[in-house]
C-alpha cells in the first residue's frame, strides 16, 4: 500500500516591521485553515514566520528582544498550536529562539497533529555579518543576532498519521549547502522541510545577482539535492517587499526526481498542496545504493592536496 501524505507549503507575503504580532499570527492561522480545507496533513511555514526579517536592521534593547521566542509554544503563538490540534494537522515553523541560558538561534520545529513537538533544528549556515556594512542600503546581520546552530542535522520520525516518514529540517541558507542534505541523506531521509527569507538582491552588496537569478538558485538547490538524496522536499518562502527590502517567493514542493510538483505563483500569502507518495523515494535510494559500488574514493585525493596544484594540461 502506498504511503500517501498531503503536504502544504504555506507561503507568506511580507510582514512589515510595524505589523502587530497578533495580525501576523492571524495570517498564519488563516493559512493553516486554508491548507486543512484542502486536506493537508502537514503544513510548512517560512523561516522567522512570526516576525519581519529583523536582521536587516541594527537593533538593540526591547525592540530586538521582542523578536525572540523564549519558549515554544508560548502565549503569543499558542493560538496556532491550538488551531492545528483542533484540525488534526501538523506543521513546521521557523522562529527566533532565546534559550533559558541566553543563547539566540534561528530555529525551526516540526509539530505533530496532536500538538507534540517531533523535532527541532537550529540554523547552521548563518549568512551576513556581525557589524553593519558602511554605506550599504541593505544589511544582513544574522551573525550579530544568532549563534551557529548546535544540534547538527538530526533526522527524526514523523507522526504515525503521516506513515512515520524519516524527516529532516533546514532553515534558509542551509538549503544551499549539499553537506547538510547529505547528512540527512545518509540517515535515509524521505521528507525534507525548510523555510526561508531570501533577499531578492545580493544581501552582501554585490550587483551581479537579481531577483530572477536568486529565485533560480533557490529552486535548483532544492531540486538538485532532492534528486541526489532521493527525498521529497518542501521549501517555503516569506516573500514580497518588507519595508523596501525585496524577498523572493517561489515556494515549491519537489519530488525525489527533482521535479517541481507545485510552485507558488505570487509574492503574497498562498497555499500549495500536493499529495506525495513517500514510497516514491525507494527507486532513487535503491538506485543510489547500487551506484555506490561504482564510487572510487581511493582516487578522489584530499581536497587540500589539490590546492595550488598545476592545472592538468
């Protein structure tokens, strides 16, 4: 019998700095309800879903601390957990975490249909800088506001109602690094879920990247890594113009062959739903297991041995 699961990508449009948190939470609940109406059993929300992308500003004091969640759930977000449990639907959501000992992480959790937290992840690949760049129109200060994730890449089992898929989580920039996917792939991952807030411009100040190429890179990173690790993948944006700073959209659901089966068509709040067969990963995984016998690591040489070597003629 096929292991079928209806998943939803709940893309969010922009969340402005002045938008009250209850308004943002109501948008999340509305997206959850729209997904549930289409039969979704698991909804994937973006990175930092409860707030604007605050690392673009130099902040301190009460405003900065107000962006972090000190527990999950907490009174400010409880309504999302309550509504999901009422509907019997699970979700992935990204948020800014403040630990009891004062550490700050760009985190994500996956919650089962009963409201229990099944897995937690902390972003490893932090882009940007600690100090603002002089004269730059846009800033990217994740290294200032977050510490590097310390949980590694732990795969976990999804809910019984989802046929207990082997799952993995990433956050934004992590999806661009094949090492992260490979660690999950070696754990036999079947479903990868991730959210992002990716700039529609080069956040480091360059001029060679625009919205089109950054969207292309976002998609191809997920498609290629889903194929190479034979896994389903759901990659979800917070998109649009946040206080003059553009974010790409193009939330996608990708199959184990790297094919996009659903894709967002806007830069606003939007729900994509697809029925996925978790057993579809087997063809790719069994093929890769067979191909593993063709690998010749004894011929690869260490990367450091190649540095400075004369190019082959």
